[in-house]
C-alpha cells in the first residue's frame, strides 16, 4: 500500500496542531461550563454539543493543513460518514471521556492521531481542565505542555518509568471497568490501582505515573491512537492480549465498527512486556 506524503513534516504538523487542540479545548470548556444537553447516539453512547463543535474545528484545520488525507472522526462516523482510508490517515476523537465530561470530573481529552502503515506515528492529547497537553511523535521524545488561559507556558520532556516497579501501578478505566479487566489486575497481587478516564491514562503512563493499563472491553481506534502515539514516544508500547503491537486501520467489519479495537494492554516500559 502506498504511503501518502504530507505537505509539511510531522514535526511541523504536530506543533501546528497545538493551536488546533487549544482552540477545540476552548469551545469544549465553554460547553462544559454551561447547562448543556446530553443526547444518545445510535449505539447508546452519550454525546454533547462539545463533541460536535470541537470536531468541526479539528476537521477544518486538517483539511487546510493536509488536504486529501482521510480523517476518521468519531462524530462523523457516528452519523454514517466513514471514509475509505489508505496507509496514511488521521483518527480524531474530539472529546474522549464524554461520561467524564458529563459528570464534570475533568478527565476528558481532545485527541488527534496520525496513522502510517498501521502504526500511530503522531499524537496530540489535550486535557483542558487539567491544563495538560501531551505530544508524541515517532523518533522524537514525548512532551507535556503546561497550559494557562489557552496559552502554553512551559514544556517538559516526559518518559515512562523504567524499570517498572514491582508490584506495578495499574491504571484502569473510571467508567468502563469489566470483570475481565479485574481478572487481569488480580494476576498482579499487591498492585496499586489508579482510576482515570479517557486517553489521559496513556498520558499518565507516558509521564511515568503508572505502569500498566489493561483494557478488556470495547474501544474504538479514535479512542486510543493519539494516546498510544504519546506512550510509544515516551518509551512504552500497547499490545493486543497475545503480545502483538496494537495496529490501526480497517478490520473488515462494516461501517464504523471497521475501526473497533481488540482488547489490549498498555505497558509503560517495553521491557515489562518482554520479561
């Protein structure tokens, strides 16, 4: 499969998208601070105006910056607009952690990931309530950017905790914990458990604040691509339960389910998965 070339470098694109997610995060916070309505999508998952407004901003910027590169975006796919993709495409989740958004606990994120030949090579994750913006790019160090009043005020290179402490610190979904996930956790007696929502879990691992993230339950590729890219840049890895690196691209299923993930485990230190 031919890999499409972008009109700008990955490094330049990533820096440019910082402004995109900051603007998307601003409109998300405006809705967050209002008496917003909650609707149900066809799959019974919740959606708010924040999801739609943020996605409009992101899609417009990607169309301007990298015209012709397909974008698989959550809300567009939910309305039946599932694009055909090649080796290079974007995965966008304008508000990952909508349940956290609705409950106003702050654990939601704005996400843009770039996929090339099945691998997340670039990711940007913004948690606007926390003022934390995470960047990851293949071949470069992961970073946390500190945001105040919609402006980046500081940057810090981040990395996973390696070697992994024993017992590990396990981070698990706040809203989607399953019995299968609990069974995995039980194989690590004495492990400390941290609950968090959205793709923020990948980013906390990338910053060395957790070591394992098991997800034995349904997720979509737009939920994970950006955070996965950040974690890989920080020295971690995400694998399927059989140990193969988690891949991205259509899986042969119809409609939006073509971008459903298998169960996976994220490792803060690659050696953790190999020992």
